[in-house]
């Protein structure tokens, strides 16, 4: 009898931390469900990510030169380099798999939709995994409506409290300042704005759309999205799904998905803190701050009199090119009440009983992780979906406060 071959899925994440984390979890889950998985990293990220024994890792160029910083605003260069350079390489790579291991399906990130062109050309079924919130996806989908209604473009930072009524389902919720950050671009021809609109419409061509969200959280918005993306699968929050399948712990040999080295010393520091006493502070993997902003937060945290655990990435300060230079005040003064690390095991930190609040940039993974851990948020959104996520946190889900633009 002929043996049934195991379906072989290739997963293609966008090469940034907030996209790799959920895609890697999806890869682990699918592997547990019996699929053979190839996880396609960029050459640049591959060295930084711990492998997982159940997944096959391959690499591809992100199209940028090795010395490109790939951080801060420059990360957006990848939107265009992947279209130009990675797309033809992706086609070659798919054709290069041996006959006994053909790629039988693809799951690509929601802003890597060039993969749809290649997959459909080669006759390979493709699904899209959009790692942002549904509320942001819907706002992007409504950008043509916003333009038609005269809500876009708007000048600079003028009249940011003006209500926005042209996003169905959010008519009484949004102000200019709550729209995804690309809506602050004055020029409608701006390539980044055009890129996100294109990607959002293009992903409807895939066989299905997977979202890292859940109906109890975003059902009203999902009902608006549904007719535009008929094969919609809400599988979030994906980090809990992996835990549930493992009886509350991840497989010990699973990759933690981190591109930075975790400093676990903060877990011991948390152990000696009282119940719900600590403010956890992290702005995710992409946000950069000015030196003045960093010091302002520092003084606020110290003067609050509360214990705090603060993630200060090496490349957190704008213009630093990842070279460090944390102001001396911070290095010296945290001993007593504060703990500073370059990168934390965030899911574990949020689940720790000593953590009572999260000062966050409102990235979607951080928001979901905080919701699941039951930790209230103080939101300081900066870019992408963060502005709309924080509005939902403060006004719809009511599990935090929004201090945007302050
Ligand atoms: N993260 C982490 N340690 C840190 C900071 C962040 O493990 O010190 C993880 C966090 O748990 C989340 C991801 O990095 O899964 C950040 O994704 P998010 O969507 O919140 O923000 P982004 O980095 O994309 O802006």
C-alpha cells in the first residue's frame, strides 16, 4: 500500500519580532498537528533566532545590504526590498525543494503578499496570517472610504480630536489621533501608505485569512471584515493555544522566538516583590525614543515610588544605530526600586503575580499577552496599529488608559 505523504507547509513571516513570534507559534502548533514545516527566516534574522527541533529552517535574503540597520523608521525599507529582491528568490526556492518534499501549502505574513503571486503562479495553495489586530485591519481596509469622506488626508497634528465617522462599526469611537499611524502621512501618494492599502486588499486573493485574535474580543469588527475576506479564521491568542496543547507549558525545546537575548535575571528580581506591586515597562521591538523621552520616563518611574521592571533595548534610543549609550543616570539609579534589562521573557513577566501594571506601546502581541495575563495597561502608542489598539483598550475593552500624543 502506498504511504500517505505528510503535507509540507512553508511559513513565511515578515522579518520583525512582532511577526516572527506568532508565526513561530503557529509553526509549532501545525507541527504538533502532524504537518511537516519549513520556517523561512531572513538571512539576517537566522543567526539571532534559536531553532526548534521540530521545524526545518531555511533562509532567504530580505533584499537589504548586510549593514542596513533594519530598525526604527528604516525597517520600512524591507516593504520594498522584499517585493523587488525576495520575490524572485522565493520562487526559485519553492522550485528547489526535492521531489519527495514538495511544498504543498504556504502560510505567509499579511504584509508579504508578493508570496500570493508566486504561489498562485506555481499552483500552491496559500493562506495569509495577519499578525495585527482586526480593528487595525478594518481601518486599513477603510482607507479609501476615509479618503472619499474627506477624513484623509489631514495636515500635520492639527485638530487631532476631530471625530472620524467613516469606519463602519467605529463611528462613535475614533478621532484622528486614533487612526493607524500611516494615516498621519499628509501625502496620499506616500509609498508606505500605498503599500499598506495594497497589501490589505491583495490578501483577499489568498485561500484564507488567519488572524491572531478571538471573537469575544473583536466580534463586532470581525462581522464587518467577514464579507471582504470570506475564509476568515480567528485562532488567537495564539500564545495561549500553544500552552494549552502542552498542558500549560511550552515544549522546553521550543524556540522562544526572540531576536534579542533574554535577560532572565529579572525573574529572580520579581520573586522578592509584593503581589501586584511592579509596573512592567516595555515598548516592544521597534519603537525608538529620544534621549529626552527616555529621561522623562525615568524621572516619572523613579518619582512614582513604585517598583518597576523596564526593558531598555540596546537600540531603544533614536539615532543610536544599536550602539547602546544608555544615559548614566539610568545605569546608576535603578538599584533600589527598579530593574532594567535589555530584553525580558515578557510572557512570563506578565504572568508573574508581582506584576500589577504594564506601561506599553500597545503592539498587538503585547496587548494580547497583557489581556490574557489580566494586567491593566497604560498605553503609549507610537506607530502602525498601536494608536487604534490603545483606543480599543481604553474605550472598548476598558482594561487600560490611553496616553497617546501626550
Ligand atoms: N517581547 C519580549 N521581551 C521584551 C519585549 C518584547 O519577549 O523584552 C515580545 C513580546 O512578548 C511580544 C513581542 O516581543 O510578543 C513584541 O510584539 P508586539 O506586537 O507587542 O510589538 P512590536 O515589537 O511588534 O512593536
